[in-house]
């Protein structure tokens, strides 16, 4: 005889288990009008009892879908993949779900996808923008909370932002290379000619001039074949740079592949530094010097701000992430 299917738990059973009213349980599961401690207690009880709110009923009752859009600049970048995984899990822990889309480094695609997410009635949008100056952010900000990660959206159109202190990160990397004796540095960036005003790229020139380094900024894809091809071109020049500073560790992986193809030693012939400390970077041979931004804190901050915007709760809306340099064996003294 087939085993009988377990009866679906009700909100009243969750209320009885927690000593709360059904209304309070409903508020806690939606993350509103209750403390975070109460919300966590209710979620645990609901999980133990097997309670699941019916999504259509919940949407009708609250006017919300429970969906949050996450628009990534390029999921070819391994660090952004890790970011997307972390945000998706953090939202799920708050009884919300992420719709994750990839702009593939294309500003026009980014605009199209951002509007599609709004039209699908997501409750909020988290974006790591390809083009922070695009007009679409002001347009979307009129109808839903938008939280940017990395760069501020021009004009202050984001509900909240988790921004990187790019000047500090660039300074840490360039001063490190300068102290090792490097004076010719190629900077490999995913920034396209159509989005030239990204803060990190602007700071490179200012900081290089301040400390006395000649920099050559080159646009590079973030996928391994594309980054390898770009690095091959840069390192194949007659007066090749003595160091590569890559604006993502994914690009640095392509630089490693290029040095091996050319028979160059890292760091004996050329030093390589990254910019986001992906977990794999410490496992390379040699381990990659990189700038760390504390991805766990970024995930926590972005989710807290977007949930606050959705629920109408006052939150700290601008969070600045400070970097730290992790010197490893991929950077060494400039070859004579």
C-alpha cells in the first residue's frame, strides 16, 4: 500500500509552535513588522513543520512576487559567479528568490535585461553595472528599489549601493608594484570604450601619475580564451611591460596562460596581480597576488539593503567596501 502523502502544514500550526498569532507569522515570513530574531525563529519552525506559503496566495496578499532580479555585469567573471551564488542563497534564506541574468559585458544587453526584469514584476533589483551612467537606472528607480554593487549609479538613482573604494584598491596594487621596482605596467580591464568613466579605470591614471608609473590600459574580455589572447598581444610587444595589473582575477588567469605559451616566468619575467581574490587564485602556481573585497560582507550588505527597500524599512543605504592587498608569489622584483 502506497505511503500516504504528508498533510501540508498550515500557518496556524506554525503560529502554535512559535507562540505567535497567524498574522505575526505571516509578517515574519514576509520579513516585515517583526524583528530579525522573530523572523529567524518563525522560518526555523516553518522549516521543521514543512510549511510552505503558496506563492500565488502570498503574491495576492502582499502585492509582491517574492522575486528579486540580480543582473550581473558578466558571468564569465568567476568572482561574479561567486557573488551570484552568495546572493541567491542569502535571498533564499529570507524567503525570497533570485532571478539571475547575465549582461555579458554588453551595455545594450544590460538595458534590455533590466527592463525585462522590471516587466516581470520583480520586487527589487540588484545590479553590478556594466554602465553605471546609463539612463535606464533612473527609469527603473521610479518603480522599484535598485541596489548597485561595485560602482555608484550616476545621478544617485539607486535606492542603495554597496560600492568599492576603487581608488584605495588601485593604490594598493600600484604602490605594491612600484615598491618592487616596476615602472611599466599594463592594466587589463573589462571596461569597454562605450563606458569609459568607471571609477577604477579613472583612478589608475591618477594614481600612476602620482607615484611615477607608466601605465598602458587595455580592454580585455573576462573569458579565459579572450583574456589569454589579449595578454598574448600585450606581452608580445617589443617593449613589453614588466607587470600586468588585471581588473579581475579571471583576466589574470588568461595572463598566466599567455605567459606559459610565451615561455615567460611569473614573476621572474613578468609580475601579475589581480583585483578580486577569487578562491582559486591562492591555488595557482605561483599563487596570485590580488586585492580582496570580502565577498561575504558584500553579499550580506546588498541583500540587507534590497530587502529593506522592498519592505520599506529604513536602512543604511550606502555602504563602502574597503579593500586589502594579499601579496603572493606572482609579484616579484622588477627584472633588470
